[in-house]
C-alpha cells in the first residue's frame, strides 16, 4: 500500500466511530430492545401507555428512546463467550454485541458515568454501571449454540458475561454467578450516576 492510500485509510478509520449513526440500519422489523433515559439520540418517540403495555406495566417512562430490531443488533460488532450455565451446568457459546456497543449506538460514550437498569420480560431488573459492563465484557446475547435464542427460553436477548473467566464470579456456586444477567432482556434505562 502506498503512503497516500495508507494515510487515507487511517483517517477514515479514525473518523469511523463518528459515522455509526449515519451508517446504522433503520428499524424495519419488530422492536426487540428499547434503550431510554440519559441518551443523546433517539429513533422513536415517547412511551405510549396504550401501545407499550409491557413497558408501562413495568413503570417505564420516557420522552425518547433508541429501539433495536434484530437486524440493528446484528449490525453491531459481535463477541462470543462460552460460560458454564447454571441451568444445565454445561458451557454454551453465546454471541452478540457488547452491552457498551448497544448503549453506544444510542449515543452513550463508552466511558460515561452511567448506570444501566436492565429489565427482563418477567419484570426482573438489575442495575449495572457501564464501567462494570465494560469490565465484565457483558454482551447482549442473541444466539446460543449458534442458534437464535427464543422467546420462552433465555431470549430473544440475554445480558450476560463469561462468569467462568471473571475473578468476581468464577469461584461462586454456579447458581449465584448470573444474578446480574437478566434473560428475556427488552428494556435498558440509562441514568447518570
């Protein structure tokens, strides 16, 4: 590669993170995950109590949000982890974008001092700081064993980390490793900490 092409490629690479929203796909399919709260960008309006029944019943309230469909989540860079799951005591490959990349798509900087309240379809909620989400390399898993996760199982989305490889969790009993990992994830509220 000649010097001029190298410099042009380097300049594009440095600018690429700022182009995420310009190149991100537009939601066309059913919304799977909503990110609201302290986010600078949005692709949907306020919560509609009549049409957003589950979020309304769980006490969500927002004026704007970033909503993802499956294609938008698949567009984000994906990571693979393989934790031993508490449900069958076997390792399973899980794949999906990092939690930081998901909230980053809504404009939250990776080093922001925020708390993410993760909410599952069954109402289970857990607060996780973005710093811990980064430290634990949490992902929003969309596949398990190379297959899309199903509603009624652990999916369609699961906020999870590789507990086997994290000092904070690997020595805990298997049933206690995943308390910060709601399966059936559908809503994330971002709050300044």
